[in-house]
């Protein structure tokens, strides 16, 4: 009788092992047991990339190389909700067959439609962002604004045509003078050129701002893309855990049928399966959220849900010792601040020259209707001309010159402020990058292979009835928690690396500040607004 019972249990365990082989690619389970329940002599095959104790493995990922598929699971075949067993409706308590705790809840596959379409790569999102992101368009519009103001600032004042009448009398008296004249202000001292140069410098500021904003948007898109990619990897990991948990629950029910598992074992396995269902659903929702944020960032909020496709396992290499110097040398934020200082220098040159007076000319012709006493006839046509110039005695533009000098000083200090701010912000990012790099390396080469091996050994001992099922659950949980931590560490590593590569510019929806000198009502044709600063 004992031999019969042992053989029956062995058959059930073989069926369970088959299910485990399906859900854990690369792991080989024992195919049969003898009646004495001795452990098989064949060592279980490990997943690719895992170091076996005492043996060398050529597939161990080297530093800088991509981890093998058990880390990424990009090619894992996911089962749908209907294919994943949920044995809650079966016997739960052998001692009390009518007792039912909980219900058989389905596992919604929220990404089923997304899997039916082509996965999107990062270049597609970056290109969409360049086309649609409003902050880039705003920056490009600022360039056209400054170019228009530069043209307007250098235009000559319009001439004026006027009527003039003096000593006009009517009736029998007659007489008086009437005529017209043209008046023109001649701008001297090269002031028009200097005014135009102020806005040419402003145009260069905005051109740098366009490049800064493009880098800002591209950095933000890359960060969000790899966050979504990491979340998709988490969905895959939790889907794999769901398959294992469901298979384990089914095995517990099979063991209960032959009296080798009691109610606590069954209920605990079902709790693990339900927790895995919940975790899987939460991971899907988090991926959808990350994808929607990415779609909004690139200006396509109604973009259909799809999967993202990228290389999460190979983040860029950053030279930590040179990272700060790279940022200070290549940051467009510093270049824009330096150009603002050049613009302030141009304003000072203009304001110094503004005290140079302009020449006002007026020429005209009029009819003198007074009678010439010698001839008794009207004097007739006569011309006139006037010229005038202001004398800069009281107003030599000294206040604006002093303000321009102060603005130059402020802009030079702004360059220093930005330098120090970038250095302050880069320091923790560099340390975070090094920390994340160390974490991912240790997860990939040390902890995950060990956890994988521990799980396999516990599972084998359980099948040989040498270990309790909770030990299998604990080792399984540890393995998948380490895999999730590895993915999270990769996401953080990508985030810090992209920030350092993008000179800390990763905010794709914040518009660049407008220069203080922008004024779209300069040098009006009627002369009403005068000259803008």
C-alpha cells in the first residue's frame, strides 16, 4: 500500500514539474523518482547566465555586457488570463469539503491590445516630441520675434509733411503766408546700428534657447521612455511569478487529493496565487500610466497604447570624474546666460550713444500773399528751411547708462550662479549613478544567480519531500523581488545617466524664461513708444 501511495504521489509531482518547466525556461526538473524517494543524481540545469557552485560558466554576463534572457525575459511567452489556472473552486479544506474561502477571480490582461500592434522605439518618441512639443515651438517663435525686433530697431524715423500758415487775413485786406513743408529727423552717431545690435544679441540668446529646449525635451522623453520600459519589464516578471504561483496552487490541490497536503498548505498557496494576480494587475496599470505620461510629453496624448521596445540592460557609460566638467563645458544653459551678458554689453554701448543728439531738418515752400509796395502785386512763392539739434545738457541718458552697467554685473553673476547650481545638482547625481551602477552589477552577477539556485534547490527538496512548501515560497519570492529590484535599479541608472548626458535638462514641458529685454512695441512709426531697452 505504501509503495502504491508513493508512486501516486510521484506521478503528481511529475505533472507539477512539467508545469514548472513550462513557466521557468531553462530549468530542468527530475523526470522520475524511484520508490525509495531518493533524490535524482542529475544536477538540475540552471538558467543561462547563472554560476553553478564549483564550476565555470561561459555564459556569465561580463561587466558592460547585456544580461541573459532570464534577467530581461524579453522573449517570455505570456499566458492569457484564461490559460492561468485558478483552483479556488476546487477542494480547499480536505477536512471540510463544503468550506469555500474566496472566489475564482479572473486576471485581466490589460495589454492584450497593445501586444497586437508594433512596439515603439525611443527614436519614434523623440521625433514626435520635436514635431509636437509646444515648448520647442515657443522657443523657435522667440527667435523670429527677436529677428523682427532687430529689423524694427534699425529703421529710420518717418518724415512728416505739414501745412503752415502765418498772418492770414481775409476780405479786402488779403495778405498772409501759406504753404507746406517736409520735416525729417536724421539719426546721428550710429545709434540705429547700436539699437539693432541689441536685438541681434537677443536673437542669439533665443537661438541658444532653442537648442537648450530641444535637449530638455529629448532628455525628458528618454527618461520617461526608460521608466516605461522598466515598468513593462516588471509586468513580465510579475506575469512569470503569477504563472509559477498558479502552478504551485494547482500542485497543492493535487497533493491534497492524495492526502499529502492539508488546508493551510492549500490556502497559503492560493493566497500566493491571488497576491500574484494583484501584483500583475497593478504592474499593468503602472505601465499604462507611464505610457500615457510619455504620450503627453511627445504631444500625442491620444496615442493608442502599445508596448515600448528598447535596451534596458545596457545604460550609457558615464565618466564620473569628468561628468561635472562635461556639463559645465556643454551646458546650453550656461551658454545662454553668457549670451545674455553679451546682450547687456550691447545695451550699455547703445545707451552711452543715445545722448548723441539727432539733427532735425525742415524745408518747405509757401505763397506770400502780401502786396509788394513797389509793384502792387502779391510777393508770391518763397522757400524756407530750418535745422535744429538738441543740446544734451540736462539729460545725457546717465540714468539708463548706470542701469545698463548694473545689468551687466547682474548677468555676469548670473553666469556664476548657474555654474555653481549645476555643480551642486550634478554632485548627487554622479554619486547616485555610481550607486545604481554598483547595484545593477551586484544584482546581475551575484544576488540573482544565487537566489535562482536557492529556489531551484528548495523546489527540488520539496519535490523529494525533504523541505516544506513555505521554504519554496520564500525562496521564490526572494528571487522575483531581486529581479524587480534589479529592474528598478536599471531604471534609476538610466534616469541619472540621461540627466548627466543632457546637462541636467530633463523637463520637457517647462518653457524657457523670456528675456527681460523683449518689447514688441519699439520704434513705432508714429514715434509713440520710443526706444525699448
